[in-house]
């Protein structure tokens, strides 16, 4: 799947703005349901700033040349390391960590996993209801000019995940990857 790249891209500007406001409310050192503008306002508002939120989670929509162009979220693949083991980990959910100094549209993004509302989901629909976000410590470098859209979630504070929570988050992400209809619905919220 290839993405069409553009020189001037609103996704670059929006993610840069998210990075700026996240820096206003918290230290944004590298890795360790509304519109984006609403999420940005909520994060830096006088009532929002005091609640400890420091992150605007988001998904990127790929301008891929297929039937679902601009509708399906982009899944980045990072590498998780634990002890002497390592392996690829996907996620369509991100937190911007920083922009590369030598490039206006190149950013370092941390992969996020959702915290599920129901820890023992009865159906696939329950996997798509989140009550928070886990930071993974897994980062990827992304050229934001390759995306046609962005979907922001409400501001939050990311949590550290234990092994069981990481496994549940990965299960939810893999369920999303397997269900194109759910991904289309999530992208259109």
C-alpha cells in the first residue's frame, strides 16, 4: 500500500500544533472523540490544564491509492524489546513526541495501546470502547506529508502498562486490523 505525498500538508501543521500544546502542559522528552482543534483547546484550557492531561492521542488516515483512500487508519510498526527478546508491534494510535529539527513534516511518534472499558469483552464491538491509553515506549519516525487526514481523541494522560495490559491492548489493535468495517467506523467518528 503506497501513500501519496504532498509538500504542503494540513496533517503536518495539525500534528505540529499538538506537539506545541503538549509541550505547554508537560515534559515531552522522547520515548520512555472530537476534532483535533477541540482536543487542543481542551488540553490547554484553564479547566483542562489543571486536570493533569498531557497527551492528545490521534490516528493518521492514509491517502492510499485504493477503494478506502483517506478512510482507513495507518498502522505503524515499532519494535518492542523485553529482556533478550524483541519483535514487531503494530498500532494505529499515536502520541507525538517531537519533530525532527531538520524536517518540517518528519515526526517521532510513540505508539499507544487503548485501555479497554471492558477487560473481558463479550463481543468484537466491546474491543472498540476505550477509557484511556497506555504508553508503550515504542517510537517510530514518520513523514506526516504522506497522510491525508487525522482523527484526534480527547486529551488524556497516558498510563504505564503492565504485561497483561500490553497484551490486552495488542489484542484490541489486532482485532481492529482484522476488521475493516470497524476501522472505517472508527475513522469516521
